[in-house]
């Protein structure tokens, strides 16, 4: 350990896509000799405890277990406000008598910022997705405040801020850009990257480490090329799409296919599985991508980042949220084809794969971006910047 031993606390939310991006940073801080605690719902305790951090449980009300999120954007924001309101007393019970020297927090953990401000402790946001840019409030946020229910939401947020102990009492400022943030994504995936305040935000790229050492996958003997098909961890109840993938890639000469179907789809719904396809509810995605030749992805930020990190050409089939804009960005970067779910026929999927892997410009762009992403520093750089905040 190169610096004094400090208590670093991470406060997260139990969505797996928000937990995984920073886990290796937590593991690295523990390895450097710091005392690290991590507050989250017990549903993700196993992931956190494996890093060596002290798990601090709090009960979450976010609908991550059944993925039953509201469709209305104001209602979605209300769910996160509800989470912050009910989580803060639990966090104060854990940390008021044992405050951290520095609080790290997820973008969805409003209670973390309130806690840090109430205690007068420094804060650093760890963003698993893109961050705001100069003009974001006018271009993206302002139109939402015209939606039904927005005024009531803002009033409720203001009432909470007035009584929660935070020192930032204006909602737009509290929810706006933090004083210090690490973006755990490739800068190439950031919209309007030239307008991001790099005095407060540092792009460290995807943070891997121990996971790549512990998770393994063996390429089958005789597999000419490998294709991974995965829609991530949340929007995976898509049996019809998986059947189309089997029609497109099953028995495709020279290809071995790894199909991840998530926990919401029964393998029996897929019918007969071709001999060149292996089906799993969960796979060591990064380990497979390190050996893959192509990747059918939902274009979540995690999957997009891993595809760029490994230099694997992608077929983006977005399902929800930011995945549509991520898919477009991958196409702009020259490393992907986008096919929306309703157009993802077996013929379209097979044609996209054939064209993708035969395109020399896709191969060139994939290799270039792979080098750029790895040069951003990842886990060691992120841990060093956190230690810089500790002084």
C-alpha cells in the first residue's frame, strides 16, 4: 500500500449492470490495504463479498428482481427518489457512527450524496454509463420537465432535500454533475464527449481485473469461429428472438455459437438445439469475448464496453433504455450493424454476421478502438485517482 489506510465506502443499487462495472475497483482498493465497505441490497451480497469488501446491507425498493420498471420517465425517476428516501435512514444507521473517509456512489444512489454532504465527507461518483455534458440540462433534461407529473416530482424532491441533511438544496444542482466523477466506460461511447467537463470527469474505461482471471471459457476443439449471443442481465425474456438466432446460426458451417438466455427464459422454449450451439442462463461474457469473432448484443453499456475492449465486431439488437443510442454509436464507430428486434429475422441476422466479419474496415476499426479503450487505464488508474482524493 502506497498511501495511508483509509475507510472507503461504496454505496450502490442492486441492479447487476450497475454493480459489475465497479467491482474490480473495489477489489483493487482492498488489495491496496484500504478498509472498504459496500452498502447494497442483500440480493447482490455474494458479488460484493467476493471482492473482500465489508458488506453493509440495506433494503432496496427498486424493481430489479422482476424487472418491472414503469414506462413513464417521470415515474422511473420517482422510483429512484423513493429508493433514496427510504435508503438514507438505513445508511445513516450504518455510517453515522462509522463515517467513511470517502464515499463512492452509483449514479442511482441519491441517498449517498445526501449522506456524504450531511457528514461533510468527500464524494466521488462512479458512473457505469455516460455522463452529462455542457448543454445536457437544456437538450435532454428540460424537455422531461414538461411531462405530466414533473412539477409534483420536483416539489417532492425539494421537500426531501430540505429535510435530509444535504447541503445542496436545489434539485437540479443535487442531481446534476457531481464535483468528481469517474466514467467507467470507453470515452468513445460518450455522447458529445468534446463537451464533457474533464476537470471533474475522468474516463477510465471499463474496469476489469480479477474477473478475467477467475472466469474462464474453453473454446471447443474444432471451432473455426465463435459467436456469442447475449442480451445482458435484464431484458432477456426473448424466446422468439433466441429461436431466430438458432435459425440463423444453428449448423452454420465453421461457427460455434454460445447463446445466453438469462433467467427468465426456459431452454425448453427454444426447441431443438443444433449441435454447434451451447445454451446457458449465464456465461462468463468477457472470457468468451476474448476468444470470440463476433458478438450479438443488446448494446447495453456493459456489453458495448466489453465488445470494444476485446475488439469484437458486434450486431446490436437494442431492447430498452440507452441501448438504442448505444447501438447507433457502435454503428457510427464502424464496428457494428444495428438490427431492431422486429426486423431480426433469421435471414437478417445471418446476413449481418456474414457481412460484418468479411468487412476489413470493421476489423481495422475494432482493432483501433480496442487499443484506445485499453489505453484509458481501467482499474489501476481508477484506484489511483480514488487514492488521490484521499490525500
